[in-house]
C-alpha cells in the first residue's frame, strides 16, 4: 500500500503585496462600518411596522446578527491596524526570521478570518434587506387598500 504525503503549498506574499491587501481590507471594513449604520437606521425606521407585521422574532434575530457583525467589524479593524503597524518587521532590513515567519502566518490567518467575516456579513445584509422588503411590501399593500 502506497501512502501519499500531502504537502501544503503556502504562498508567501511580498511585504508590498501584504500591505496592499491590508489597505484594501481596511477600506472594505470601513465601508461596511458606514453601511452598518445605514442598515441599523433602516431597521429603526421600520420598527413600528415590525411590531405590527408580526415578524418581531425574525427582526430581533436580524438585529442581533447585525450588531454582532458591527462588533466583529470593529475588532477586525483594530487587528488590521495593528497588523499594518507590524509590517515594518518585513521591511526593516533586519534578519528576524521567526518574527517574519510569524507575521506571514498572522497574515494568512487574517485572510481566512476576513473571508469568513465578509461571507457572514453578506448573509446578514441580505436578511436585513429581505426583512425591509417584506415590510415595504406590506406598507404598499396597506396604502393600496386605503
């Protein structure tokens, strides 16, 4: 019986590439931060309709998820800001192999964490819009009946 070794190929990014990736992520997270404020205001504007439309339980779940993503977003912004400050390890000209290796591993971990966060956030955003769409339809139907 032949056993195969699976080797994991890890792409080591250059310091410049990691810096650009971090800047892009920070930009996206800051945009999401603003977008979350909009989504919270949207839910607040429809609060009276949520109570009347008997979808309070779903609205609570969506609101809780939105607040959780807001906390996660801020935590990621803080982590990325710290990560960016530590980039000097990669470009200071000193041979600090262990620190450089740790920085790259942290970068890979951040890549995975951010990917997961963006996926989850899109799902929460979709739920907010579905809820508001349903409320707008109910509101439109009520206006047509009157």
